[in-house]
């Protein structure tokens, strides 16, 4: 599920994203599948990194895909209901590829955890988007 700046940009086109953040469900099967897919395109993950993706801890995990590629794989901490958020996500096409984009509400929650100014601005953009949707 696409999150981060690119997720915000989906709802608020004035936001220009600099990287790709993908939130995945923490499970051994899913982590193994992600590692397999990445390996097929030339990015081999170390076994200890793959374990971080399927062993949810109390805190979210953020794993940089590669030092020269602006993309991160994220997991949420314990108690996060990934499937509930998946069902609330929106289908979209990005780079001619079908993806799911996190709901604006989830993006607000995730961005609110940060102390970075750009994330505070993203929260304001998303709140304005939701207000516009409510106004109809």
C-alpha cells in the first residue's frame, strides 16, 4: 500500500513526492514474497532484513530498499490492523501500475507521528482535502 509523500500526492496533486514509501503487512509469507520480487529485479535483501518485515515489534519498521534508490518498505507495529486499512485504501494507477493508496485518514495518522515540517504540511493538505470532500 502506497503511503508517505506519494500517497499524499495522490489526493493532493500540489504535493510533489521525492520518494516511494510502501507499507506492507507483517507476515512471513508476505515478507518472503517481497524479498523474492525484489530479488527478481536485482535487489537482494539480507535474511535479517527480511525477518524485520515479518516479525512485527511494538514499533513500526522502515527499511531502505537501496542506498541509491529513494524507496522504503515500512511495516506498522503490533496491533495495527493492516487488512482494515487495506479495505479503506483506494485503487490507483501509478507509473502505469495498479496500486493501493492508503486512505487520507491513515496518512494523517502516520504523518502526525513525525516532527518534520513537511509532514505537518502534509497533514494540513490532507485535512483540507477531507474537508473539501465533506463539503461535497
